């Protein structure tokens, strides 16, 4: 009998035991967030400074919901990275499920935002309320990435609560392996959205060569 589990209730321990998921901390495993990144231009930086200012204004008030995160920070980033223009498209609240090899458990959930090129997954995005750490969505987004139907092709993910952004890369296989970027945070000096945008542009380019 197969157990049905909600992705929101999954832990990293569950994924490690049921799917043989493994973390690779070698910097060479996930170079896409740190090597050969395109430069941001002055116009991009000006707009991203406005986005940061809007975020800093919103966190002055209690409980910034997920929709505000998407509106204030995430939507401008996707637009500036050209991930909302052809040949890319997005799906929201996309239902997915993944079953482990021995069919003992099936994880079901809904992806907040899925960026596709034709039917190929480009980027899985999980957004959280501003007061929640990006760590809260880690197991959840990895379970979604395990459901990517493109066999053998790396899948990329992004968790954000508006202020913090964490990129992930998952390589499928008998023992699927994932890596993580550093956490880009808007409370750091300067504006980490510059780096977030360049990573998004790099992922876009990798999926459209």
C-alpha cells in the first residue's frame, strides 16, 4: 500500500530515506549560481534598488503574505530575466506528485510558480511569507523538483520569502543529488537582488542554448 503525503509535511529525512536524496556540497556541482554570470546594467540596478526599497517598506508592517512577495520582488525579477516572455511561460499552483522507487510513498503538492520552455521545466519557485525562513520550504521544493518529468536533465529551484533567496540544483538518478547556493538576503549591505537576477539570467540561458 502506498502512503500519500503532502509536500508541505515532508522532511529532508523523509526524502533521504525514501528517495535516496543526497546533498552535494562541492562547489563544482552547482557552478551555475557563481561562475560566468552576466553583468547587470545600470537600468537593471536602478529598478532593483526600487524593488528593494519596496520590500523594506513592506516589512515595516506585520505579516507580509506570499502574494505580496510575488508582487513586490519575484515578478520584477522574472520579468527582468526574460522568463515571462516567449519561449518561456509560467504555470501557477501546478499539481504534481512523485512516487519513490519501491512505491511505498507518494508525495503530492502544488508548485507556486513553474517556469517552462515548451514542456520542459526550467525553474521551480516556492514563495513563503516574509516572516518565514527559506529553510521552511527546502524539503517541499526538493520534493517538487524530484517530480520533474525530464529524465536526466538537471532541475533548478528558487525559494524566496521576498528578502531571502536560495537557489537549488537537483540532478536526477538512482540517488538524486542536490546542491544549494548561498542565501542572498536584502538585509545584507548593498543589494543582493543584483546577484539573484544574474543567476536567473544564467539559468534562462542554460535552458535556451
